[in-house]
C-alpha cells in the first residue's frame, strides 16, 4: 500500500517507521502549511492523518476532495464533524476516525465495558477514570478517555453523565469524574478504578511508546481503503473482534 502522511510530527514519524517495517511505501509527507492536492499526494492509496484539532477538519476535507481514503487519529475537532462527513460522502471516499488506533486500547475499551456492566451488581463500589499524557497534548480529557467515559456511563446505570473533575465541594455519586495529568513525555495511560469500602480494583492501559498507535493506524488505513463513508473505531473493532464478543 502507498501511504501519505498528513502531519509529520511525533506520530507522523512513528507511523512512517511502522509503515516501512510492515512493508508499505510512504510516498508523501505533508506538514503544516503544505498544500494537499492529488499532485502532492503522489499517487497514495490512503492517508494517515495526525495533525492538530484546528488543522484536521480542513485536512480531511481536502483529502476527500482529492479522492483519498483516510485513517485519522487527531482528536478534539468534533464540532466540525458534519462538515467533514459531507465532504467524505460527496467524494465517495472512506474516513476512519479513531481517538486511539492501538489494538490494545480497543481491547481495553471492551474490557471496561464488561467491567462497568458487572459493577451494576456491586453498588458499594464507586467508579472513576484518570488519564495521563505528555505535556504537548492540547485537548483534555483525551479522545480515548472520552470514549471510555461514555462507555462506562452507557453500561453503569448509576452514573448519569461524566465530567472532567473532581469538582469543588462534595462529588455527585451519579457523575463519573475523569481526571487528567499532562507531564513529561508520557505516551498515554488510561485507568478505570472501582473503589470499594475494603478494596480497590483497577483496569489500566499503559502505552510503552507510540509504536502500537502507529502500527494500528497503518492497519486502519488498510481497512478503510476498501470502504466508503465515515466510520468509527467501533466499526473497525467490531469487524476485528467479530465472533469474540461476550455479553456480560
């Protein structure tokens, strides 16, 4: 597969290394300010987009107009989703958007879903979530933390919503609080905790480096290259984990 990298920062460079190791050819590297066009994409079959929340929507629209399928890992641009979707539908291309391309995170999310559903039976355990990333990350909570929070709220009836917290004053037991750290060069850590009166259960995913995200992004680009329309991480993972789901 011939791949264009849109966004050539830390994740872009990690994706290039992963693509080479996996036997693919990186034919274009576009950084901020570069024009996205059929000529600059150099015949790419698909693109991997890791840029910034302010740049991603215009990048994705330009890629759709150029007829390129895209795996996008940039988060924090949800307000422009309808505009991007319209461009993808008009161009007849495929767009896979995922807050985290790591297969381990996808598996972790499903484990969290099962745990949250089981926690319905132990009302004395409170549930909260924490995520930590490097100091360069702009959005917070992370896109992955938002997905995890929504997963918990959907499965755990006593939590009605989630917010970034904790708040001033006593916490609301009906709210899932998501706390955040930004420090150093942490690739990404997400923890879901169940706090009981006598013990504590913790589910934790800790990335050792960016390699898992990068390899997953290449796999995602290969998956979306055969499809059209806007797809989410759940669509991709439902396909990947087909036949392996267990209802709680």
